[in-house]
C-alpha cells in the first residue's frame, strides 16, 4: 500500500445492473435527492474532488457544497467553502465555455506535458462567445499539475503524493470508470460509496463504475462491507478496500 497520499474515496451512483450511465453516456441524473445530499456530504468532508475529463464533458458542471450546515462545518474546520476540484485529463480537451469554468470553486488541471501544452494553446484564442459570468475572462485553471509516465499517461501515484504535500488529506473521486479503474490498478483507493438506484439501464457499451481491462477473479481487489443503508428505493453501500 502506498504511504503518504490522501485518503481516497470513490463516490458513485449506479443502476441496479451496475451502470453509471446509459449506452449513450448521457449525464446520469437518475439518483434521488437523498443520493445528491449524500454526495454533497462526501464532497464537503473532502479537501479535494477528482474527476475525469469525460465526467466534466458529460455534465458540464461539478457539484458544489450548498447546504448551510455543511458550509458551517467546513468553516469551523478552517477550510474554504469549497474543496479544490481537480480535472484529470491526458489531452486537456475541454471546451472553455462549459459552466464548470463559471462555478465559484478553485480549479486545478492534472495532466501531462502534452495536455498542458494543448490547454495553453486554447488560452491564446479568446472564446467565441464571452462568458458573462466571468465578465469576458477566459476559462482558466488556478493550478496546472503535470505528471508524466514514460508512456505519456498521467502518473497518478506521483500526483497523489504531491497532493498530500499540498495538505490534501481526503480526496473524493467522482468518476468516471476509467479513472476508478486506473486508481484501483495502482492500489490508490481506500473506500467506495456506491448508491444502487432502482432502474435497469442495460447495454453492453454502457459505462460501469470500473472500466479498463478488468481484473482476473483471483487477483481482483477485495472489499470489506462497512455499512448498508436503505433510503426509500435506494441502497447505499459503503466498502473498504482489503489489503
């Protein structure tokens, strides 16, 4: 197990057949108000949120802390109102006019050297339409973190070590499945919160909580069930990774 990295928790909602979106990869909005409140609580308890670029592209926004009691708790702990929101992408192909760049949060980009160069080029050309909420300012990240592997991917192990050095002690991962698979492969996940929602999406191409190549059964990460809660028609499952 890797030491001195943030305590990392995956928080996802899925259908009863284990899909986090439909076969068109539409934004998953099938969770209830209780699921959204649960997600907001996990975000509020974290120092940073990590999302794959595909998740940001699908939704166009991220969930922020809005409940007064959660905002007060963060203030009591000496934290800013919102955790840092970190977008992971190798290519940095993000549309500068999505609403994510208008939200009142601190945004970091976690990418490769190639991705950082690509994002820098987008900043040299003003958006076609001004973002009125930003009074015409271009979309931007407050920090750009570059961590390369020899194969040109994002070095997640090194990146999480660096996040810990920046006082990010608890990290919430909100998807998607490729990101979760990469973190599991590197043994960088400590807990999972999975909300099972009462619908069946089906579809061989519909994304699941863990994408990637998959694991052989004898080598698959093993989980310990910590909690089970039912709220109306949804079931909340809390797991810890066994090591």
